[in-house]
C-alpha cells in the first residue's frame, strides 16, 4: 500500500462512511449527507463562527455514530426488526404520549399472536426507563466516537443532544429551550426535515416543522428554515446525485481537516467499534479479527504497509452487517433460509460501502471476501483457488477462529483444541494451509 500521495480531506472519508450509519438507522442512503447540507444552510443564515460551523459539520455527518449500540435493545424491547422500527419512528411524534402509544401498538411484536402483542405492549409500557436508556446509549456512544476521532467537545455535545426537544420532552436528559446547545437544536431540526422530505415530500416537511415549532424545535430556527422554503434550486440539488459533491463544498474552508495514514487507522478503528456494537455477541469481534490477522500476516512475512492494509480490511470486514436486523444477528436458534440469505448478503454490502470511501476502496474486494473458500463453497461470489487473495485467505481463518472462540447466541465459546482441530480439518481444502499453520504458531507464541 503506497503512502497517501496527498492528505485527504477528512470530510471525504466521513461523508462516505456516513452511508453505513444511514443503513444502521434504517434511513435511505444519503440521509446524513442531506441532513448536513440542510444544517449547514441553517448555519449560513445564523452566521455561525467558523469553529462552530466546523463542529456542526462533523456532528451532522456523525450524528448516527452511536445508533448501532442500541439496536439489540430496540429489537428486544419491541420484539421487532430494529431497522424497520428505526425507520418508522423517524416520522412519529414520539414525545406525544398518545401518538407514541398508537405507534407502539402498531409496531410491537408484529409477527406475534394478538395475546403476545398485547403482552409485549404492556411490558413495553412498564419499561419507560429502558426506553430512555436506548436514547442515552445512542447519544453517549455517538459523542464518544466523535471525541475518539479528535473532534471538539461542541461536536460531541451536538450529537449528545440531538434528540432533546425545545419543550423539555426530548431524550435522554429532558433539556429545555436554550439549555440545549444550538448545534444540537440544528441537528434535531435538520435530520427531521430530511426524513420528511424523503418520505412525505417538501410541503409535508415544512408543515411538520411548523407544527413542532415550540415543542420539538427552536421556533427561531424554524423561522429561519421557512425562509429557505422557496429556494427551489437548493431542494432540487439536495435530492439529486450532486449531494455527495455538495457536502464537500459546505465544509468551512477556514478549518478544513486533513487525514494522514494514522488518521485513517483511527477512522477504521472507530468504525470497527460502531460495527461491533451492533450485537452483544460481536463485542470486539472486528478488533479481535484484526489482531489475529496481523499475527498471521506477520508470520507470513507481510511488510508494514501490507500489515496496515490487512488490519484495516479486518477492522471493516463486517461493516455490511450494519444492515442486518438484530432479529437475525441475535437469534438463538437455527436461521431460516430467508434469514441465512440476509446474513450472506452482508459481504456484498461491505464491498458496496467500502467502494464509496476513497482510501478504503482498495480494500473493498478483500474485506468482502472473508467468507470465500478455496473449494468454491464460500459466499457471496463462490470464489475458488487462485481467485482468493492472500488477504481473503488470512481474513477467512482469523474470522472463523474468532467466531468459534467467542460467545454466540446459539452456543458458548468452543474449546481451543476443538477449534484448532476444526481449522486443521479444513486446511488445504476450504482454508489456506499456510494461514492455518501461521495461526497455530502465533497462538503458541502468544500463549508461551
């Protein structure tokens, strides 16, 4: 892997990766980018200081960085598909007790019997504190990711307060009015407007904003938004293929953030933690796969650049799983054919998502090939023999090893000797024998 010929703008990387966050939040592709364009237009009208604009810009792109961390809880509470639920709740006034109850009644345990649905609804009503925890987990985790990536406290505060409402009935802190940071108020309005524009149209979006002025939204911000209603060119371009290009243009030019190789490593590591937070059964999975893969790669003689590339591919190999429901990921029993098909699509999603990210595009095929096998029985492409790159072969062994030695919803961790015996049985047929041998040697060195 060659050193970057130029220092990339960090915005190029984060805006491209925000598409993974859109999927996790159950939103159409480009939601974060469009929200960013709306929010930055509001920032123009407010004449925010460049430092505030920069903090806002990245808060808008990273606003959903914590959304994977509450997926399992959402799924468990509602007995329903977390992705579908998150998409549906975006158009509901969930701070209204009546509307929240009606929405919950329609969406809780949709596959259950009438009795099971009623029981689930009652249980949901008794767990209001758990629902607050859902918001708190998402907001705090998102703020932590922003700080981990080096963004200022104002960026973290905006993400932490994006679900707070002007009347104090938001979540998780119940902040009211100007207790909510201005940047958090902009996030709340911007994301809501985008959701309504996409699902119901521009007219409905502006009516929603007017209806919720003084309850959800800062009334002054809504008035500023209304001044943009007749800017047809802005709304047309927002919904066009130009949005990805436009989001780069609205980054404050006074404070353009650049990213070097070390910065890209931090981005990959941060998004690995977003990925692993999707399910309690995959905590540290991507980080652990990267650690094992690096151990194998070192013993196979990879140089520093090759190891860095391998570790990034390992950290991001499961990014496509952000689009898989926790009903499937956390299921304790055998998957149905339909569910297994959904799981086996995740490498293809990984390829599509990474292909969007300029510095990670070269990893897309390798990262997506971690379930391919030498004999052609793997997925999603059924590659065979020499079609599998060395990175794919290493990732396949590291991924299987980590999965077999970790807790899964359907079993406890398997004993190390059992795992090594199983890997040895597949060496030379399904798995690369040199990679399996290097794994054994690495383990010997680690356990010595």
